[in-house]
C-alpha cells in the first residue's frame, strides 16, 4: 500500500449525495410502493411545500404522518444494502466507489469487518444527534475521521491509483 490519503469532508459529502440518489432513493421508492402509499402522507408534504412557497408561517404546523413499520423497513433495508455494498466493494458504497474512496480499518487499513460496519452505521445516529458535530469533525481532524469512524475504528481513504 502506498501513501495513505484521507478522504475529507467535501468528497465524502459528494459520495453521500450520490448514495442518496443511487441507493436510498430507489429503496425508498420500492418501500413506498410496497406500502401502497401508506409509508407517509405524501399529500400533506405537498400541502406543506405549497404553504411554504407562499411564505405562510404556518407551513409546518401540521406534520405528515408516517408509518413506523414502513420507516423501520426502509432504514433496515438501507443499512443491510449498504453493508452488502461494503462487503462486495471492499468498503465502498456506489457513491464512494464513484469518487474512488473506501472505508478501512483505522489501524491496519484493511477491509472492515461486520462489527465495524454495524457500529459505523449506528454511529451515524450519534454523529447526527450531536448537532452534526460528528460529521463536522471530518473537516477539522487531520485524519478526517468523524464520530462514527472513531466509534467503529474506521477511516475513509482514497483508493490506490
């Protein structure tokens, strides 16, 4: 392995956006169709957007109802599919693969194991609920590790050229 180049905040953000489009969005569409439209009240979302566009200050007074069962199925599906991609593409989701970065063990720079994958996935919750500080850490730290990386013992690096 040559010189290790840590993947910073911007490239990781781009990879996450790509994963949303190519991974989470298709899964979401399938789950929505499987739920026969019962996952969430799309008409309420549409109503709120229309109110917000008209500068109505009460646009979010009524929040759309969501089905916990379908939301849980979506979250678990995305988690499992993400972990399958990490296994298949050696630490990379489609977004990470596209921008040539991957997740590896922080000590030996080898493929991550299932424990690390699960810990990292749940670590996203901690990174989010810490007012996003867990993600902002990536921009600040020299090794570009977020809270979820620290919890799982992982780091995101550029693939060898």
